[in-house]
C-alpha cells in the first residue's frame, strides 16, 4: 500500500529582507520581491495569506502577494507563507 507523506515543511517558503532608509539592502531574497513605496510586492504569490514579522513584531499582509509596511520602518523583515492551500 502506498501512502503519501504529508509534511508541512515542504510547503513553507520564507523570505528574509533587510530594509534601511526606505530601500531594500542587497540580500539573497531581494530578487523575490519589489519595493513599491510602502508596499512589498512578492513576485511569486503565496497560496495563503503570509505571516509577516518586522523586527520581531508580527505585522500583517494585505494580500497573498503584497505586504504593506508603515513609513519609517527599518530593520529585518521575515515573510513566512505557504505554497499550497492544503490544511491538515
């Protein structure tokens, strides 16, 4: 009998960014996003709404492909989302 492996880790995607003086610093994940004013546009959207952490504080995403940041925000940004819509 064949069984499928259901692992939550296979569907996770993490984007780590560093924002300083209103611009994204040159980090590895910078190629996955575009900064558009106070919005961070994700080039490949998530299947579900991502969780956003800014300097260790939970923030909110406005869509599966957009994160809104408040003016003057600087520091580390983590965007954690899922590439599948399945829930176990």
